[in-house]
């Protein structure tokens, strides 16, 4: 039973990290209908920014809490700046081009960013400083649920609640929903659609950066390639839940995380990806629009 | 109030309007009639800044607006109810109306205007919390017009408000257009295929064919014009 609970929590932890990244995919898709393949790289850049800031600060002996906060803020801001700039450089000029063009541009951006970090940093795995301490009160259950699992779950829950509130009730959230549902009409009621698209990229990037920081300190090492695999997984989760749907991205991520965790725990870690992507194939066959997605109807 | 001078616009390689000249004075109801594909909607979208004009000038209160982005044009007081109504399908009726007042900050007046549109269309008050996409065609048209009114427009652009509606609903919609014009002194630019109804409430009219204005004049004269009777009124 303990083993089951352990797998359950590790699945939820994994799932919530996927969710932080998947939200960026799904929100961008919802607004401009683009799979932003460079989104995984944003997450990687977030992890690297946190790594650099945290390493420097720990050399100077700052307290752990200060390091976490500063590294978190730096990663969020820096990744958001990347997300914003990528949209302006690689996607905005192609706004009216055929759908394939921005997609290819996104893949190009992803390869560029990977290689840029590879050249600027190194291809080796770098040890990530341990930002989340082992809490004393977690001692009795530490063999089942780690402190970092707890921190990740609590942090992502809080972020999801804030995001839900922003999207449902704030002015910018309403404008985002309106733009996603009908861009022409959004323009006609006076929404500056370019600003809304930028805001979407910024919010998505900030979430991915927080995901990058959390997972890097959980696993303890990073390299330039982590964005690729995490990006593909999060994208799978977004499709699983129904791309374009925000609750769908969270649901899909949790299902994917749990599937991987149980497959690893009960069968073999070699089969982790097999199960993850089999799930994608199955959903594409039986419910192509995803669990909570709406079927797109083509009007003739 | 609004003046189009030799306006040209289009999509990709297609030029949809070639040379549009027209003028709308404050307080008027002006109608633009023409067949499918003549360039009516393109004209409205160009005024609203959704499509950019390739040549010519658009003046609103003697100020050129053809280079302005759509949100600034809405801010100036030009609002459009586009063809096909474009209700935000998953926003509630209330949220759709809120979006109409997106650029406004005067909360007290917004509340007053909300009451005003609920008085115009009581059915919307009943359906306040329903998703916009679940409304019937007539109700969606009412919502689309109310949403535009929530912006307190000085110039209201209406694109085929009668499309796909039952005759009784069309009559009601046209009565309300007239009412909006007289009660609030809102200038109205009405694009219609239903030339008969449109010319009956309009002060003046323009006829558009293949992206060009071919005829214009007072609405009652256009109603008598034998070419128009043959081509648009089916007499």
C-alpha cells in the first residue's frame, strides 16, 4: 500500500510539472492556433536561469529562502522575456501565412534555442543546487512522499488557482477568452489582440519557468536537452486533455504523470515512454479532440 | 461625420473594393445595398480597421483613421455588428455584453446602458447567464446589437442584421434600429441585402456593385429608381 501511495504522489508531482508546461501549449494554441514547439525550450531556459542565479547566490552564502525567491523571480522574468521575444520574432510576422509556416518557424526556434544554450553553457549535465530542503515535519512519511513532492504539489495548486481566477474574472482574462473564441470580434470590441497574444506568451512562459525551477531542484541536474523531452510530454498531455482547453491540460497532465509513474513502478522504467505515448495514440484514435476538447467543425 | 475617399481594400491578391466614395452625416441612417460579394462587408471591415485600406482615405470627424488599429477606432466611437453576429459562443450573455464595454471605465453609466439594452430586448435579461452560443439566431442578433450599444457608439455599423431571421424578427430589429437612431442620436451605417426594408428606414442610400459605388441618393428616390427596383427589390 505504501508503495502504491508513493507511486501515486510521484505521479501527481510529475503530472503537475507537466501541467505547468502544458498550460503554455494549450493557451497559445487556444489564442493563435499554433503548437509552439519552442515552449519546451522556455522551460529549459527557466531552469538554466534559476541554476545560474541560485549557484551564484549560494556561493555568496545567501539564505535558502532568499535564493529560492530570487532564482524563481529571475527565471520567470527571463523566460517571459524569451517567450515574448520569440513570438515577436518568429510568429508575429507569419500571422497571416499558411498554418504550416509558423509551425516550422517554431521547430526552428526550438532547435536554435537548444543549440544556443548548448554553446553558451555545456552539453554536460550540471548539478542543480538543492533548493527545497527536507522538512522536519515530513520525517514520518518521508519514505513515501518527499518534501520536494509536497512543495511542487502545493506550488502548482496555488498557481492553478491563481490562473483560474485570472482567466475567469479579470479584464485581461476575459479578453483572452474572447480572443480565443473569436479574434475578429475581439478586435471589433476594442481588444488589442497583439497585446493579448503577448500576454498569453508571457503567462505561459512564466508557468513553464516555474516548472523548470521546481523539477530541476527535484531531480538535481539539468542540461540543454531537458526542454525537448519535457516539451514533448507536456504537449502529449495537452493533446490528451484536449488542446486549447485549460482544465483539459491539467487533467491530461495528471493522467500522463500517473500513467508514467505506475508503469515505471509496477512494470519497468524502460517502458515509461512507451506507456506515455501509447496513451497519446489511443486518444488520437478514439477521441481525437481530447478528453475535454471540443471537436472542431469545419463549416462548408 | 465619416467620409470615405477612393478607398481600396482586399485580401491577398484579390481587390474586393476598388474605389469607394461615400459620406455619412451625424444623425443619419445610411444604407449600403448590393449583391453577395459586391464588397459590402469589406467596406465595413476596412472602416473598423480589421482590414487595412490599400489606398484612399477614411476620415472620421475630419481626422484620418485608415492607418489606425481596430481598438483605437472603437475608442473613437465606431462600433460594428459584423455579419453572422459573431457572438462569443462560450461567454455568457452577460459576459458578451461586458465585452462590448471593454474600453469603458465609467461603471455607473455602463450599468445604465446595461439596463437600457435589457429594456430594448427583455429576452436578454432572462438569458443573462446562458452561454451566447446557445441562443437562437434572432436572440444572437439582439445580443450582437446590444453588445455594440454597450460601447456607446457614435457611429454604429450594422452588417446584414436581417440575415437568416424570421420576417417578424426582422421587423422588430429594423424598428429598434430606427429607435436607437432617434433616441440616442446614434448615426447608423446599415449594410443590407434586404434593400426594401433598409431603404424604408434610411435617409440616404448607396448602391455597391463589384467593389464600386454605382448609385447614390435619398432613400425614397432610390426606392423609385427602376434599375434598383429590378435588381434589388424584385419589382
